[in-house]
C-alpha cells in the first residue's frame, strides 16, 4: 500500500517499505494513505516556507523515512484490534462467499 500511495512521489533512498509495513500493523488502507499524504505534505510545507516555491527550477526535497516517522508519531490506527475481531466474528457467522 505504501508503494501505491507514494507512486509519483520522489522518495529518499532511506525509505524502507518493509519497516513501514511492520510499524503500521493494524492500520487500515485509509490510515496508510493518510500517513503517506502527511509525510508528503511535510516536504511541501517546507518547500513553501523556504520561499523556493517561487523558483520554477526548484522542487521539494524527497520524502524521507523521518517524514514517515513524524506522520506516524501523530497518526494512530483508526481501527482497534477489538473492532477487527468483531468484524471477523461477523464474517464467520454470515459469510456470503
């Protein structure tokens, strides 16, 4: 999912998708999308704050692992383990497929 949501975004060489997947265990797809957007917006914010946005040849720095860590420091999963268990129980009871 991280690869999907960062497609077209320049990433620093230190971005580790395996680590991101590990530390976001229990996050929904929407949660991961939000983390990716927050990490990217961090670099965009810096770019505009620096004044470089007026320079047509300038571009934001690549999104780094630190940007993801900062986004994850603030963002928590929107689904609790209890909610997942309840959905699994319901699925087992009413499975349509």
